C-alpha cells in the first residue's frame, strides 16, 4: 500500500471535516477522489501532506508513519494544488527551479529535473516567460511542472483542470496517464465525474468527511445496476412533482436539472411515473432512459448533485 | 536557504523596496547635514554680579555658544521667540561665594530641553566645578585664584575650541540623521509583512510545506533574509554618514551598528506579527503604515521627544523606537556599549514578545 489511512478524524471547532475515515491506496493506481465542494477531499489531502493536524487516527505513506517520517515522506510526494501557486514575478524556469531546490535537488539533478518537467508539460519554449504572460491552461501546466520536478513516487492533483479550455484539459488528463505509466501513483481529486471515470483505476466517493463508496468505475456502477434512470423534460418543472415522485414506492431518487426531471427507480413502471406528471398537469416534451453513470451513483448514494449545472 | 535566496531576489526585483529602505532615509540624511539650523547655540547671559569672575565665565561660554545680552525683563520673550536657546543667570555675590567655597547654583531657563541647551549646561557645571576646586586649593587667596583661573582658562579655551564646539553641532546633525536611519529600518516591518502575506495570498505558503521545508525553517530563513537586508542598509547608510558627512558616531561606531541591528530585529518581529494577524496584503500594508509613522514620531526619529507633551513622552516608553533612539543618543554623546546594555535588552525583549505573539497566532499551516 502506498497510503493507508485508519480511522481519521479532523474537526474544525464544531465542524467534523473528516469523520472516522479509513482508506487504502495501492502503488501504481490512479486513484480518484470524488465528492462535492466541502465533502472533505482537500482536508483529507492536507492531512496526508501533514499540513493539517489530525484529531484521531493514523496515516501511513510509503509504509512509514507520517507523524514520525514527515520530511522523508514529503521528498517523494508532489502536490498540484487547486489554485495556481507560482510567483508571477519569476519566469517559468525560475519557478520550477525554486521547487526543485525546495525538494533538495542541486546541480545536474536540478537542471535535468527542470528540463524534464518543462518538456513533460510542453513549456520548454516558454521557460523564460513569466506566468503573467500565460493562458489559464499554460499556468495549470506550470503548476504541474513545479510538482513533478523532483520525479515523485506519489502525485496528488487537486482539481487540476478547473477553469481551463477543453484542449488544455485533455492535455492534462493525458499527462496524468503518462505520469502513471512512469510508475507514479496519482491521487486525482475532482468533482468532474467524466474526468474521474476516464482516467481513474480506483474511485472513492467522499461525502461529509466519509468514504461512502469505493471501487472501480464498473464496481460503483453495479451498486445501482438494477436501477433505471429516466430523464423527463417538462415545461416549467417544480418541486411539487419531485416530492410526489419521491413518495412513490420504487423511486430511489428524483431531482431537477433545468427543464429535466431525473428519476432513479428500481421497481416502478414507466407509465406510473408518467401518469404522475400528467396528474400534476405537466407538459412532457421528451422522455429518455439512461444507463447509470457515476453521477447517478453519487446522486443515489448521497442524495445530492456533485456540482451546480454542468460544463 | 532557498527561501532566503528567493526573498533577497524578490526584494531586489522591486525598486519600491529599495526606495523605502535606502533612498528615503538617505534624502533625509542629506537634509539633516545640509541644513543651517544646527549651528552654535545662542545663550543669553544675565550678569547680576559684574565681577571679573563673572566676566571670565561669560568669556568661557562664548567659546561654546553665541552669547546674547538679555535682561530679566525680556528673557522670556527672547526664549519664546527663539532668539536664544537658553538663558543663564549669574547671581549677586557669585564671586564672593565662590571664593569662600560656599555652594552656588546658577539659574538657567530654556523653552525645551535639547542637546544644544543640555550641552551648554554640562559645560557650565564642569566649569563651575573646576572653579570650586581652584577656590578650595587657593584657600580664598584672590590673586592666587585668578592666576590659577587664567592659567586654567588658557588651556581650557584651547581644549574646547578644538573639540566640543565643532562636534556639538555635528552630533546634533548625526542624531537627526540616525533618526531617519531608524525610520528606514522600521520600513522592514512593511517589507517583511508584505512578503509573507504575498506567499499566503498566492497559496505558495501552503504549497511550500508540501515539500520537505518545515515551518520553522521557513520562518528562520525569512527572518535571516530581512536581517541581511537590514545589515546591508545599516552598513551602507553608516558608510555614507561617516565618509560623506563626517558624522560623529561617538567613540564606538560598532556599538552604533549593534544598536541599529538590534532595532532591525524588532522591526522584523513586528512585520512577522502583522503577517500573522491580518488576512490580506492590503491589510498588512495598512497596518504597517499605521505602526511605522506613529512609532517613529513617538520614538523621536523626527524630532526630540522632549518637545512633545508629557503624556506622549510617557507613552513613548512603550515603543521600541524610543529605546533605539535613546541608545544611539548615548553612544553619539560619548557613552560606550556598557551604558546602552539596558536599552538593548529592552529592544530584545520587544522582539521576543512580538515573535512569541506571532508564533502563537499561527499554529496550523492549512486551517
């Protein structure tokens, strides 16, 4: 195991950020941590990185207890933070060099580390430019370069694709796969379901400081494999219909996303659902049945959406 | 020492930092030494004794200051309108009492205590002391006393004309210049708090600690970088003072350096405390300015504390600039490092308290 978290508890005064959480991550995995804002994902990574004191539990990384071997462990971890954390006044090269030095690289090893990180992120031709001259996607790539300059065994990526164009996003997702092929274990934190589904070999769904489900994408989908997901487009849907649908026997979940009412059901017939709409006086414009996705799994397990709207 | 090097680099990249620490104090140093206001003191003498001895005393004072004749009636106006810095009254029977070895006290008046007036007072008391010794030694023999006095005065003249007179004004100017050096060093409060707040704002503060860097090492390297900048500032400004303006830094310029260096430790500690209290770079800058200028004013960086109201003088005991300026005044006026140990200890105590408060405020990296 590259990471082993046992019975972790973290409180901020009265708020329980991590609630008796246990987790294991194997070497060589791309491990997805999925959950809405405030679920406890960043707090969990902060505790793994020793940035936050814990109230209870143990964290073991690379087989060593974090509390006793923090400095040693950190030498082999790279964090790509959610925010772009680089100096605007330094060039790309100088920013990467700063982190290389902080990870203890010197001389030829430092130079090679910087060159490899620049090449890996496709920033070699921009190495003497300052981040203020970069696009959002380029800044994200520089953020990654700073985290991989020392060739870590474990990389934690916290929402690395927030606010960037699709091209840069694909570039980053491909980079994650490439890093993994270079024997690097990756923890990929996101609330973008499709990203996690596309690249992660193992996924844990986090909510309210707990892991509520864990497995491969297929294993998670099997949790609701017997269920049927129906999307009904209606004119002006309201929450009265949602309440009525939820009270029907056999409906596991119902939610509104714009004009679409999404219903997860396991025992009920479609015509019963549609009758309910008609009884409410709703005008149905479209009906579709879907295979359960990770989003459906999350909704079913937590009863709430991962994020507002969609990209 | 990655953070140390990075801070020095960041400092040098921004001209404003250089202006704050070096250029502003330098401008005021030039002004301090180019002004004509620090010339010889003007002393008014009222002689009620009209004897040979009182005239000789007047002659001696003339070697130290410009002597102006004043009367009992106009002495107050002369002082208020700054026609004279102080007035010395020689009482009746001054000579008689002196020869008889009886105690004599000259009355002196001044609007404000300053280095100028206190320098004259010191000179006069020394002179009287010497006369008393001569009076006792000559056992009331007038002729012998005046003979001895002539002899003494001949030597006394030479001694003071070459030392006290020229250095007094220079010391005054030096103290004014050092006030601005202290003010410049106090600007480190702004630089240090801003640098740390920028690290926090850019989320680099958290990111740094995902590397093997410890919070202790980060703090130490930060402190060392600011102290290095302070040392370079002190040495540069002291070199300019001595080589460019022949400033009178007293018998031990190294002690002056030590006081200034200790004061920069206090500045750094305040900067770090501010960074632990505020939430943004803007707040850090605002709070720094709220502290720097009032502390500099209260501590006597711009003018002598003695001209401020009594309650402000009492408050000034609680600001570090006061202790820095006190120590520097003592050193410039001929004292040694031993005489400023208490002032240095108080400065160190200020720094220790501020560092402790800062470490108490910031206990967890990601909260």
